[in-house]
C-alpha cells in the first residue's frame, strides 16, 4: 500500500502541475491572500497582528487547496473514467484518495511560504519566527491534519457527482468556524465546539504560536490526534460510501 | 440469467444496447452490486469478497477514457502497477514486457493525451494485464478503432487467449465474436436467448439461405407480402446509409429470388446477394424472436 500512496502523491502533484489553470492559481492565489491579510485588518502599525493575519490567510489558502484538489481531482477522475478503475483495484480506496488530499495539502504548505513571502515583499509584513523548530513542525502537522479532513470530504465526493460544487461551498464555512477570518471568540458560543474539531483551528494556532511565541506543541499534538481521528472516520466513510456507490451505480459520470 | 465460463475460455457476451452486457461485466468486476441473485468469480462472491476478486481480474473498456491523460503511459502503468500490488522488483520488467506486447515500446514517455485512440486502447490492455490477472474482462475493446487498429487489437486478444488467459468479451461486431470466441451467449430483454459455440448459434439459421436485397423507400405492407412468399422463412430490414437492406431467410434450394423481385417491382432496388448465413444473421434472428 505504501508504494501506491507515494506514487499517488507524486503523480497527482505532477498531473496538477501540468494543468495551466491549476498552476496559475498556485502562483496568483498567494498574492491574493497576502493582500486579503493586509487589508482585512487595519493593523499597519501592529506588526504581530499583521503577521497573525498573514498566517490566517495562509491557512485559509491551504484549506482551499486541499478541498479544491480533492473535490476537483475526484470530479476529474469521473470524467476521465479512472474512478471506476481505481475502485476496481485491490488497494483500499483510502490509499487512492488519501494521496490526492495529501498532494493538495503539500501544495498548500508551499502556499503558506509563498503567502508570507509575498506579504513581506509587497506589504512589508514582518516575517519573524520566534520558534523556528516548532514552526517547521507545525506546517507539515497542519498540512497533514487538513489533508486528512479533506479525506472525509473526499468520501462524500465519491458518492455525489456534483462534488466540485460541494467542495467550493465548504471553503467559507470552515474559514469562519476555524477562526481564520475572525477570532473564534467573536463567534456565537454554540459554534465553538465545532471549531475544536476542525483541523484548521489547531493548525492555525500551532503555526501562530510558533511564529509569535507561545506554546505551539499542544496544538501540534492536537493536529496529529485529529489526523488519526479523521483518517479513521474518512477510511470508514470511504468503505461505506464505496458500497453505496456500487449499489447506486454512481461511480461513472456518463 | 445464469452462465458459467470455464478457465481458459474466450467467452463472448452479445446483445443489443441496453441489454445488460456492461452491467454484467461491472457486477463481475465488483463495480456494481447485483440487485438480486448471486455471482461468483473464481469461487469468490462478488458481494462479500470484492477485494479478493479485484486482485485476480483485469477490466478493460473501450473508448479513450480511463487514463491519466496529462501523464505519460509509463506513469500510468507505474501507478496502476502499485494499485494492483505488483512487487516493486518485478514492476519494471512487467511494464517493459507489456509495452512490447501492445507495441508501445519507445513511446512510453509521451503524454497519453498525444496518443491516437488505438494507442490508448492498447495502453488500456497493458494496464489491464499489469498484475497478470486470471480473468480479463474486455468491454467493447475495439469500439471506435480504425480497421487496422481493431485488427491489431484482435490479434493481441487472440494471443492472450492462446497463452491461456480466460477472457470475457462484449462486442457489437459479430465477425469479431465469430473470429475470437469459443462460446457465446446472446442477451436480450434481460435474459439469455442462446448460449453455445459460434457454429451452434449459426445453426439457428443454418438450414437457410440468406438473400440480401438493397432497396430504397420500401413500405411495411410490401415487406408483409414478401413474408407470405412460399419458401420464405423470415424477412428482416437493416438500414444502411440511404438504403433499407432486406435480409430474407429461405430454405436451402428454394429459389425465391425471382418471386421476391416480382413483389418488389414497384420498389427501387439495388444489389442482390445470395449467401450462407453468418453469426450476425443468427444474432438478428435470436434477438428478434426474443
């Protein structure tokens, strides 16, 4: 199963890199998100707040990359007629869909760096990391957790044909509930438990704490715990949804 | 609907569009669940033991879908080799031998999107054979191929069969089924209407002679009159471009051509051919009478 996962990650990144539309998005989006971070808060004289907003925008971008990669890739697999063939293979579907989400998260990890660099170049956002080691660990931990959250969503994409639209629709709610657009303390109290089970909440906190100085390790730990929980839920959902898709005959688009 | 395919057989599944051929193959390759009844592949139940079946069968469908177009043929084969758990040490040799078999050696590093339809179809065959499956399911593999490409693919299928591979083939091309299959089942209206060797099926119309008459603008009442001519056993009509071709079955030795042409005196007619029955004639007769 490991070779299938590694080859899958590599080939899905390769496939995406050969799509001019995807490629242009990877270049343009970080600039866009760096601009959002700068203009979202009127904090030009508060460098720490500006960096925090930039990091929030970068995690927003990572979530977008994962959700679009997983939903878009699955829709593309339906059109290509490859979804049936990967389902027909003896490798569990988790090891087929998971690499698509991980590939999206790796592109998202790059996007964090690109957003910060563009922020620094265009808007003088200070990029000063207080705990470099924790920061270096927090980014892949965040990418893994968000990638595995994408796996749960991807399971629904196996079931529904309009998967890409569902993916687009899931971007904003997660941005808001995870505190990436506004602090979680601004949200109604009944929404907060939902924030706690979403990977972007902890991933953002881990990266933010590492960059600004704080206690990032518990948040990194939460990212890893959530990754395992998401993997278990996503894997189970994929088994169940694959069975339903076989019963409905919905693996093929046409 | 019940049938058994023996090891090493090349078994053909024929039937009109919507008869259920592809559905049957998808059930047997575990992509669909049967709504009723049961099916076993190599002794494994398709409903409860899907994963055990998947590693032992290969599935190839016709057309140019089912490949990662922006990747090379080599990348496609590497990925599917991993998905089908081909041991890493064997992977390279296996891919090389399959590229040789389907005559894509030397082109394997080119992107699939630059391939012709025939090349894509041959790549599909290679993909389906990566894990050396015990059974190969071929769902209309030559559809849309040019005559040369289709012939090459048929030669590949025949070579696989000679090598001992069990193959289940669906096709709309009767000459293809006649040339390749040892046994054939004809599906119509959701059930088997005949099963046997191509010779068995031809025997359905075997004691007949077929008269093909090209006509233009023939009416239904004229066809009814033709059916009543002594010695005529049946009349079918096929549309070919602008023409309606009458396929008239008559008893061997019965000279019905003159009588037919007399009845068609007020119809524009073209070529008239008398010939032995083919598998296609048998198929048409079986499906019509179902």
